[in-house]
C-alpha cells in the first residue's frame, strides 16, 4: 500500500464515515488530492467496540484473530488482521498479533513533514537549542514534545488517556533576563472551543513560529510568548488535537482532575521545570478550563496525594473568555454600538 507524502499541516487525518448499515474507514493525507483511501469490507470484528472483546474474537471469514488498533484521530477500532497490516504504525497503534510476533513495535507517533523530506516525530522528543530538527519551527530555544499519561486521575480508570504537549523554552534573546533559570515563568496555554487544539495556537497565534502560505515551511514569530517565558501548549481533554484515549470528560471537574495529573507526570518527568512559577492561561472556552484546572492544582497542593508533588502554581489569566454565555450574549449588541473603545463595529 502506498501512502502519499505529507507536508506540514498536511497531517494524516482519519475520518470514519457511515453508509447505511455499512461502516467504512477512510485514510487520507489532508490537503493532498493524490492520497489513497482504504475501504474496509464488512467483518464481525468491526462490530466490537472494546479492546477486551476484540482481543478474544476471531474474524469468521479469515479465521484469524481480530486486532484492536488505537488511534487519536478517530475512536479506536477493531480490525481484521489483514486490515491492521495495512494501517500506518505512525497513526494506528495495533495490538501485537501472530503475524507481527518477534517484530519490535514502533512508538505511537505523529509526524510533521519537513521541507527536506525528513520527518519530525512528536513523541518523547527533545530538540536542543540550535539543532537541525529545531529549525522546523524555532531553533533558538529548546523544545520538548510528547505525551503524558495521567495515572492517578479518578476519571482515567482504564489508564488509556494520553495528553499531548509541545513546549518551547524562553528564547535566549537578552530580553526579560532572569538571574536564575528557576525564576523563568512557565506558561501553559489552553485553546478553548471546546475541542480546539492548543497546537493550532502554537503554529498560528502566540507560538514561536507561523506556517507559511506554502504549507511546507515556517517563519519565526518575533512576537512569540517565548520571548518572555517558557510556554507549554497542551491539547486537552483526551480526544482534542493529538491527545487520545477515553473521551469521557463531560464537565469542569473531569477536565481539572485530568490536567492535574498531567502536571504531576510532567514535572516528575522533567523536574528541571518543577520550581518555575506556573501560570495557567487560555482564551474563549478556556474561560472554563483555566479556573477548573487552577482550582484543582490549588486543592491538590493543600492535601498532596501519595507520590504527588506540590505544583508551584503562581497565577492564571483568561483572554476573551466564554464563562457565562447566558450573561455575556445579551451584551453583544451593546458592545457593537457602544463599546468602551469608541469603535463602531457596525455602521
């Protein structure tokens, strides 16, 4: 099976489509009209919706074991062995099977295509300052990307939630000089939605680089927030952006709980940032995320759980927050005609 190459923002996207009672999965490289689609035939494996039921089942036509494949872009699914063999390992993480016994499984990764034809893998990846791979976005500062499991969250009982982050250290530009590295603020950015990826903000808004019109290269953003601080863009909750796993978050308590254990995992994995002052900042629907996550961190610091560490929470900020639409929406006309800036939005 041939898969079309992809460039930046031409990421592999997977779309589940239904046609009557027959379901099929289509694999495509977004933005690439030459990409091929995989149309999967019917199998009793397709009707199994849990990893345990899939692992114990057999495809009635081929008499081979069904295979459970995890994916961040669409819900994890049960496939036949033949189908699982055609799926790209960088997008699907399929359970080991008899046909793959003895092979070394590749880590679950997402790839960005670089102009040189190389790929930048975003799992447990560190790009040092000045590195060649760092030129993908901004080589003037160190970056770390990957996933953190949120073991300990009462809303991750299956242990299947994995939150994606991408962090860039403060630029070494002579601006906002700090005497100690531990004094540099660590800002966590949360895009709202709900359901919008913070990675989008990294690449188009307040991040260290912006995507060029050609879609294959980037330009350094001189106004990046990394001019003044370390910044971590977090895709949350599970199912948003590159984060994957059980998509069961349905309230602020759940969002706060999962994020709290993300920080526990992050700071214990990267203790070099644990003493930096942490600020939770976001926009739009993050008007719900920011307070709930901040409160959970504050609450956790008051009564540390076993194996938890204190988080150096130092502040929060919300920009253009959607906090109470029933109160905010009635004031939109007033803001259009008579706002404090004296700007007439409608003539």
